């Protein structure tokens, strides 16, 4: 079934161009010219992606974005604006917009964002992950073991019952941060879903067998390089980081270590006020309780080998 996109823009020319382009790419498009009409559609129908202009005649685009999030926590949103500012960029980031583009929009750039987010390639990766770890069955079994109904899980995770039902039936796969909320509600660490007891003694992991996942609203791909993670003391990851993408600034855990090695590209590492630019061949090694933020500041995709002990996934 074709993925559904909601275009929200009061400029009829923009609506026509985007609709024509996206429909030719195989998407089902609904185009509206106001915030209220957009929220009406979001309330009654599930969309895979919304393209939102921040300048609307009846309400501020940032308010529309907040409204979208109230009714649908899963729909991905790309923001368009002819008046870019730090304030609006920050506000859209708080509401977890997928991307923030300035007008006039580069239609090819927008197309790449759409395809990488909900296109056939992204669907293939999602299905691959679902099939490898049988995510839906694991979630359903945990829920039943905890004597919880779908309604209870939906209420505690702030996700819809319909979405959770699709997850349990392996029809969709939640993004990693949504999965983290489900895991917490069901009383397990997120790593539970990625562990395969059959792989405990496996010494070799083929490239085709890697588990790949992404955080929601991020273009960073994370590959789990070893399938034998259930009883191991370290965890090797491979990050594929497009230009401009960054991780979140947070303390991971206490009592462990992190080793990072830049395989390609350049990555800026920040430890509080301390900042270092690492290029291919450079490495970093530090205590895992240290808040670390990294960002691809180059113009090419960067690859980062990331080893943590103990495992976090």
C-alpha cells in the first residue's frame, strides 16, 4: 500500500508542485491550506509523513506541529519556512520535527528526505529488523506475561492502541525511542528486544546478518556488529552519520568505558566545554559516565566505530 503524505501550505502553487511530484513518486497525497484543516485530517486518518509550512493564515505552524503531536506521536514531520530563525528551528526541534527546510524548497532534497524516511528502502530496513528479532511477538509475550491490555500499554506509553496492535503483529516497527518507551512500560531494558539466545556462542557475524536501527527523527544508522550480545561484556556498534547529524548529549551509564574510532569523514566531539575534531584514523577513549556529544561537521558521510562496555543495547 502506498504511503500517505499530508501537505500543509497556504500557497496553492507549492501544494500543486509538491502533490504532483510526490504522486509521481508513488505516494498518496492530501493537500490542505490551513492548520485547522490539517488537524482535522490528522485526527481522523493516520499519515506516514506531514510536510508543514510554518506560515499559515489561521494559526502559527509551530502550534499546528504541537497539535499534530497531540493526536499522532508517530507521524514524521518536515517543516518548511520562508522566514528561518533560530527560535522557530528550536521550537520545531522540541516538537520533534524530522527536518527543517527553507523556501524556496529544493524539490530533489525534499524528495531524498521523503524517500529515506518512508520510501521503499526505509520499508525494507524496517521489515528486515522486524523479521530478524521478531519484535512483535516479544512485545506481545511481555505484555501478556505482565497481564496488561493493549489499552493499558497505550495509556502508559502515550501511543495509540491501533499502532501498538500493528507492532505486535509485525506490520510496523517502532523507532528506537518509541521502542524504549514500550520497553520501560513492560519492565525490560530496550536491549531485550535485540538479543537472540541462539547467537550466544556465535563467533562470526556476517554483514548481511547485522541488526540495523535508527533513532526517530534522525538520519543516523546504527549497526550492531555482533549478534552475540546477551552475555558479552562489550558491545561494538557502527554509526553511519550523514553531514550535520549529531547524537544526543547525555550520560550513558556509570562503571563502563567507551572507545570510538573514526573510520571515515570528520566528527567533532564535545565533552562539556572541551571540543576536539577527529578525522579518519583518530580515536577517543573515555569513561562512560562522561557526557559526550558528537557531530558530523564535514560534507561527507562519516563512519564511526563505537565500542561500549558493558553493552547498552
